[in-house]
């Protein structure tokens, strides 16, 4: 059913975004940075990063790659846990 696939896709994207936001917040905190400073280092506006961190706007791949670079972490660190979200979706 198309409606079910859409619902699952929205749920998966929501969980993926939640994983990324949580990982990103942890890395920003570990470096004693503010969101505003992390945004500036990555070429984002503070408002832009805030909207992404609150889930109002989805992250773009390039933004995550740049955030990983400026935070000095592998990209995989920011997306850690997404596989578990996919597994939960497959079990649903």
C-alpha cells in the first residue's frame, strides 16, 4: 500500500534525523562549542543550524560533511545509529 510506504518513509526519516541531531549535539558539546559557533565554522547561519537541530529543516549531505570536518569527526560518527533505526522499521 502506497500510504503505508509513505508513513514508514516519514517515520524512518524522522528517526534518521533524530539520530543525526543527537550525535551532532553530542559532538558540539564535547568540543565546548555553541551551536552558533559550530554553525559559523561550517558556513551555516546560527538560525539555519538551529532549524536543522530542532527538526524544522532537514540537513543536506554537504552540510553534514562540513560539520563533520569542522568538528574533526568521521562522517560516520554523525550518522551512527541510523542502521538501528532501519532495523526497527524493517521489524514494524
